[in-house]
C-alpha cells in the first residue's frame, strides 16, 4: 500500500508532462502548416541583368531594391542574391510593387487561395502575363537625364540669330546690285528730299495723333 501511494504522484506528474509535450508538438505542427491562422509566405526573386543596361542605365544592385506589399502594408529589401519573402500573409489578393533605382518593374498581382492551401498564383498587371515562378524582371530601364541632341546646321539656321545673320549677308550682296540699277538722278533727288524735309519729333507726332 505504501509503495502504491508513493508512485501515484510520480505517475500524475508524468501524465501532466506528457500532455504539455503533446500540446507543444501540436502547436508547432499547426504553425508549420501552410494554411495556419498566422498566414502564408510569399517568396520570390528579383532578376536584373546588368548586361541589358544601356545608355544611362545604372548598375544592377538588387540589395538596393525595395519590395512593397499592398501599397506599404509590408516592405522588405531584396537580398544580394535577389531573393525576398513576406511572411504571415493572409489568403486573398495582394499587390507587389518593386522600387529599384534605374529600372521600371510591372506591379504583380498575387492570389493566395484559401480553398487550396499553399496554392499561389501571380500575374503581371501591365500585360497580364502569368508567372509560373515569382521571378520579377524589369520591363525597361529608366533614364533620368535628357540626351543632348547632336549638332544640326538646319536648327542653327532656323534660329532667330541665324535668320538675322542670313538677312544681313543677303543684303550685303544684293544691295550693291540694286543700287547699280537705280538712276543717279533719282538718287540725288531722294537725298535732297531727305535733307529738305525736317525730321518729325516725337512730340509733334503725338500732337498730330491727338488732333
């Protein structure tokens, strides 16, 4: 009787310990399931080909690339190898945007199915292309500097300064020929008329205008 009484507390403690261990293992297993209450994980990769950068395209640095979920609900940066991940994401439609200096990425629509746990479907919003893998590549390289136009002689001649210089050159060559065709007597009469006729003053012009 004494031995049985002393063993019963140990059995009770072992039973309680077994229940606690089983509860911990069940919670860990539930957390590892993709459909747990904490949410799902969206993992992807940023792929920037440095050889495709032309003109003013900046060197590819995936570590400076920012990945935004749902307009800023969650923000993360891509690792140097390009991989990124969002954890504890609920099952619904999400929008992923990529901000990278020198490149333009299409926003990505990500659908997480609640009926099929772990099923994630992604598609680009620009051209609605479905992505089998969440590998995001830039659609084009952004240019932050205006390219200087090459020298063009026609643009110089069409400018106001070019038109003025052209008119002066034309008059230098044309005026002597025009003067040769004019009668010398008419030139003298025109000069005499200019000498005899007084130059109207500005006040006189205003008085005539008011009258």
